[in-house]
């Protein structure tokens, strides 16, 4: 039986989520604290020591760029520079291992088993501290020539908005408006400080006009970005995930309206759904990627 | 031998280009005038009557939207509404037939045998009366769920620029600045009227500062659009084709500069090349599509 078993391992900045799967069936799951001290060198040994039996394969999801050859090109939140964690994992466990970006992993999970189930092509948008995305076309995750496909957060909305300085070095990137951090920044520009994103969303939904204008601006720009991505890849459906998407239908309807404002007419039928797998999306998608 | 032969048929608004291929080898080519009168009903019979012997397959490239099931959804330049030209073609000739959009056909031709040769993933940009594009990923043309992948021309650059009213119904679409028509429009805004696009490009290249500013603006916006598309699909290379790209290196270098200004850092290695197949790109790509 163990030769049909796969580990899906989602490495976050504070916790590693590990799932043991047989096909799409989750047999067992647990978590391991992420020890980022000392360049994160304990992370892979800690994961290896936690495993519960042999498996035919495994995959790691990491919060950073992954090149097509499996080289991880910096994960600031883990303390990692350029490294090959799959080699270390296989050396310790004997289990063949792949690696992918965490937003890409969540995209695959949501497309196969979550908000995008039933669609062969899905744009998944992860609205968290930043804005990540993943592109599934013709049933396969498409990570791009340099592993950077789906960088929706770095579409340039306004190259003249010097208040929106992005960590990537550019000005006016979408994630400076539409991420949790971006929404808090817009609220602050509107004179409301000291709130986290959820409080901004809740107050807006409860009728605070000033904060609703903030959320409307964020959703307008997100709808523009999704319309732009759909003009390029034309997926059947878009799935909204990440912490900001926990605002649910309130967010989805505003994004849908903005999408329809900007979308090329032939893309208007694109369905926009909410993610359904929550914080397990990455772990599930990672296991599916291991099996692919 | 004829069971290895394929027709590539590129239907333009004034001329149909027909090529007879054996694999990638062009055996013969000719053209047929496009008779658009009477709803373009003579176009397919004229093509069928021009064929030079049997073949294993054929494909048609058309200047309009093509749904994944092969339905053509309006080709204004041909006089066609919603129709299925492949059914008519096969009924007249007995040859199995596919259909695709003309920019997509040129994308496939340039990726396999032209400016994108050697790359498995290419974004092809056709700079003509409008701006079309095609996306080849992992060696296959990706036309999208509704056949509208690669609508680079309808990325929204400036939703507030009411001088840039697009035929699609939106405001500020990229093709209102970067197509031949768009460049002539920008020249007119700069006070230079009565020139065609080639004259604007030539005068700018010869040192006319006012027109060089026009070309710089067009290239800045095109570089932004290409950077946006690369952030979503991350191709190995971009190929610039269509009439405007006949300006050659003068155009390519300006687009490269603008791309580097806007591109996400991990995409900076993306190569930008000029198309090499000229006006045969669509016919060649159409034949390759017939063989796929």
C-alpha cells in the first residue's frame, strides 16, 4: 500500500503542514514548527523526523521562487538563500521529492478539489500579506520558464503612484492595493489607522462609508488585474483564496463587478469563485503535485 | 505521399494565402482574392476550388474569435457572422479541417520556425491595425477556454484616458496606443497629421524629436503590456511581429528598455526577438496546427 502513498508538505513561516495521502484521500495530517534560526537549516531534518512511514513520493511547497530545475531561489521567511531542499529531503528519507511555490500549490489544490473543481483551467489568486497566483491550464500547473508564472501581485496598476512603493523595487504594483497589507495601507491613506485588514473589511461590510470606499478601490484594482490575466490566458474560472478572501461573498461580488467593468467582452463568462480548502489548499495541492 | 500533406490557409481581409506542406517543408503556395461581398459566402468555395491535390488535413486561420469547438464568432473583415467554415470546407473537399485565430496561427509559426525557434514557450505579439497575440506554452498553442487567450491589445493601460476609446467598448486599451492605428492617433495628438504609421516610425528613427516622443510612448506602453503578460505566463521569449515590427531593431530596443522598466525582476531574462517569417507566419503556423 505504501507505494501509493504521498506526502504533501507545505512549509510556512511559522508552521509546516504535513499530510499523508493515498490518491486524493487524506490518511493523516500533522504540523511541525518552522525553526527559522540558523538559516533555517533545521527545517528539513525536522520534517523528515516527523514522517509516519514510507511513501512513493513527496513534494514541498515553499514561500519563494522555485526554478524549473528544482532550485529554490530565496525564501526570506524561512531564512533560506539559494538551495535545493529536495536533495536534502531525499537524502534523509529515501523518498523522491519535488518542490513548488506555495501559491502554485494552492492553485493546484483548489483547481482539482476546491473552488475550481470541475474546471480544467483556473486562475487562482491568493490574497494574503502579498498577492500570489497560480495558473492551471489544460489540467496542468504552468509554472513558467523561470517559475514565476502567476505574479499577479506585480502587475503595474499605476507607475506614477509614488505612495505605492513595492518590495519588488517597482512602483504601483497591484499587491500594494489588494493584499491585506495594501488594504491597510489604503485605509491609512483614508485616515483610518491601527486596524488590521479583517477589521477594515468588517467595518466596510457593516456600513462604514469611508472604509467601503477603500475596499471598493482595492476590489476595482483586483478586478482590473484579474481581467488582465484573463485576457492573456483565458481560464474557465477564477478562484479567490487567502486570508482576505475570508470576507466571502462581500468581496467576491465587488471583485466580480470590477472584473466585468474591465474584462474583454469574450471573457465575461469567466466564473469567479471563492476558495473552499482554506489553509489546507497548499498541503493538498502539494500532494497532488507529488503524484503528477 | 499525399497522406503526409497538409494545407495551411490564412484568410485575410483582401487575400487568402494557401500553402501546401509536407511536414515543415513548403511544397507550393499561392493566393486567392478574398471576396467579402454577400456575407463572404464565396470565400470557402473559392479556396476549395484552388486546392492542388488531396491532403491528410488542413487548417484555416481567420481574423476573428474562434471558440474551442471550432465555431467562428464573427469576422468583420470577411463579412462573416457566427459560422462553421470548417464544416463547409470539409463538405467541399473531403479534407478534415481545423480553424484558429490568425494571431494564434502566426504565434505557432514563429515559435516553431521563426523568431521563437528553439524556445518551448513564447509570447508572440502581432502589431498591426490592432494588437493581437498568441501564447505557446510547453510547445503547444494555448487558445484559452473561450479562444481569447493572448488579447494583449485589450489590457487596460489607462481607464481614465477618454481620448482612447477602443472598438471593444472599453477605454484606454493597449492597442489604442501601440497598434499602427494607435501610433498614428498619438502622432495626431502630438500635432502631426496625415502620416501612416510607417512614416511616423521612419521620421522618428531619422531624428524627429516630436515623433520620437510618440514612438517612445507607444513602446513604453507595449513594454508594460509585455511585462504584464510575462508576469502571468512567464514565457522563455517574446517575439514581435506584424507590420509595425518591420521597424526592426529601432522598435525592438525601445520595447526591450520599457520591458525592463516594468518587468518583475525574475522575468528580466526573457528574450525579446523580432519575427522572421513575415507575412507567411500565419500560413505556416496554420499548417503546423493542422498537423498537431
